[in-house]
């Protein structure tokens, strides 16, 4: 059983510790905004923020995630008002939307550490693949979000993306079985943060 904090809630996953975090999030916690793309860590569609760092969740096991803080696209901003989400919309950096959640999370992690990145910084941090080729718009969107986070534009407050959050009295999610056929046990309570991420492609697919 792996214990970690997902979207500021303590979670216990009753799954094989070698299960990729991706499948625990999607199949057990029903957080389907995190996408399966390649399964080998190349495309970045499954990117989540772990202890403040953007990581490919298909390459991180539950055992490796034990005791860590995980943030998915569903919890980036409940009101869809995170500067990165707003900037992606403003710069039309969304096409099919499948890879968008991973890019948004990678951008949010970058800007949480460096709100004034250079173009080279952005390209180095966002190695996500986009089948629709939004790369120039992606760079502009991250730059725009950085301006908002520095106070140059009023997109609303940024939301803390990882680490340091306390779970308080949040319910514990208990997930059963092994990925990718994992199912939530009947008595489980999963995170209530699985709202649509608005402009971030957080859909069931």
C-alpha cells in the first residue's frame, strides 16, 4: 500500500508498488486529466507535479511516489484561473487538447520556480511533444503566463502547485487492484478535485 498526497488530500493506494503513478491516478483516483501518450516518458502527456517538479507519471512508480506531494491538472486551479491556463487560451496554444494538460503542468512547474524564463529556459523545461505543432504559441503562452505571475497582467492569483500543503481532515482515497485494470474499492473516497481544468484538456479520454 502506497501513501502519498494527491491534490492536497492524503491517499492510500492498495495497488502493487510497481504500478506506474499514471495508472493509479487515472484508474483508481479517477483523475483522467493526466493522459497516457507513449508510456516511455518521451511525450510528456502524463506530466504531473511531484514535490514541485514536473515529472512523467508513466515513469514514476507508486513505490517511488510514497510520501510525496502530487498535483494533477484537476487541482491546478479550481476556477480555471491559473495564469498558465489563461495564457494558453489567450495565445491559442490548444489544438486537439490531448497533450495540453502535460504542457500546462510542465509550464506551471517552471514558472513556480522562475516567473521570468527566457525562451531557451522554456524550451529546455517543456520537452513535451505536440502532434499539432503549437510550439511557437506554447513559448508565447508561457511568457505571457510569466508576465501575469509577475503582476504585469491580471489573470488572477496563481495557485500553489506542490509541496508544503497540508491535507487537514481530507478523506483518504483507497484504491484496489493492479493497473491498468485498477478499480476503486466500494468503500473508497477519491479526491473531490477532479473538476474539468478548463482550457487544459482535462477530459475523460
